[in-house]
């Protein structure tokens, strides 16, 4: 279909627009296949392949933001960078985490409202990554299951048809492999926030201490100075959703 469209004589701008749509479709399909392969690995107990190396989280964010903005023209994706961006992580895996979280926010957030990606360091040197979107909250009864595979939650039928149901599951698995944890806050007043906490240096073979959890007052992670303080909770979800 794409080759047929490009084969006709068109203005350069039209050709570029069609090529961009094709490229975006390929990226989405690649991401879907990658997530499904990772789900299959974890389902049989195979650790996710990891290749930690010296990485700049700012460079990772910049790359993912460029791709996500290209795939969602007209959407607003804000970015707030912190200090000390360097660490030892798997950059491809972090791209996977950020792409899934940003696409999740754009899919379920209020239409026209910005989705915000920010990162900073806590007092212990850990890296905090946060993706926030406005809009209807995830129902409380579903929040403990948002990281479970194939648990769609409250969403439109069109969105459900476009989702494989494993995106947030993979996020939790990748974070766990880095020795980190991921938290969720979702309320009518504050919107929905996913927060990832990673050690400054990922385990060479992937960690198993990371957790996926929700808290009644916010993600179970340190907060930057301009974000309201949240409390830790012992209420944990299984490390997996869509």
C-alpha cells in the first residue's frame, strides 16, 4: 500500500508526509513485536537480555521524544531535564520504557493536554523518571493490576484494539532487570503519573529486587522539590500491565 502511494507522482511535501507515516507505522510494529517477544521470554522464566553501559539519560530522552513527537503530530510532549545525566544502564531498554510510558500517556490522557517527561536525581544518587498525563484517573480497583499483562483497564474500544496489552508489563520487567522499581499515582485531581526509580549503575546481569507498585498517595519513590511529598506503601502490584 505504501509503495503504491509513493509510486504516483506527488509533490515533495506529500511524499515526505507519506514516508513519515510509513516510518511511524514501522516503529510501532517494531515496538509491538519487541514487547511481545519480551513477554514470551518472561512467561517462560528467561531473563530479559541486558547490555548496561555508560549512558546519558538525557540522550535517551531526546531520542525517544523525537520519535514519539513524530508519531503523534499535534500532541504536546513536554520535557524537564535534571542534572547528572550519566549512569550505567541499557540505553535500548530505557528507550523501550520511556516509549511505552509516553505512548500510554498520549493514548489515555485527556486529548489536547500535555504529557510530561521529567527526570532528576534523589539524594542517594538514584535516577527518577516520571511520565505524567492529565485526564480521567485509572479506577482504584484496577490500579493494583496495571502492570499485569493483558489487563486493559478503563479505555475506549478503539484504544483496546490498538494495544497488545503488554506495554506496562514490559516496563516493569525492564525496570526490575535494572534493579529498580516503578510506581503509579492516579487521581482525578492530579492525573496519572508513572515514576521509575533506577540505581545509578544497573546490575551486570539484571536485578531481581525491583518492584512494581501503586500507592494511595503517589508513586513509591522520592519526589523533586516542586512535587508534593508522597508516602511509601506496602500495597504492591505484581510486576506487570498494558
